[in-house]
């Protein structure tokens, strides 16, 4: 078993399937378990970055939803 040197703490994905469904997905990790591996400054920096990035990604999600809602969708068969 190898020790990991990195962890995914925040992710944002746009998923599009063949039926035309578009889904946005934001995931974040509870970083409290990483606290013992980081300095106090590193932990607080990471916590702040995750919080701020989450706010911005939520803005992106709302923007995309509003954009798609304002478009006239046609059935292209």
C-alpha cells in the first residue's frame, strides 16, 4: 500500500449525456482529517481557499443554469 501525496478536496464537473441532459456537479471534501498533516497556516489557507472557491463555483453553476433556462431548446432529430 502506498502513501498518497495528494488529495482531491474540491471538484467541479459538467456532465452531458446522449439524451441531451446537462448536469453540473460540485464536490468538496471535509478537510478536518487532513489537519494533522498540515501546519496551522496551511490548514487555514486550504480551508479559506475551499470556502472561496465553493462560492465562485456556485456562481458558475447559477450562471450556467440561467443561460440554459433562457435558451429556446429545439428537438433535433
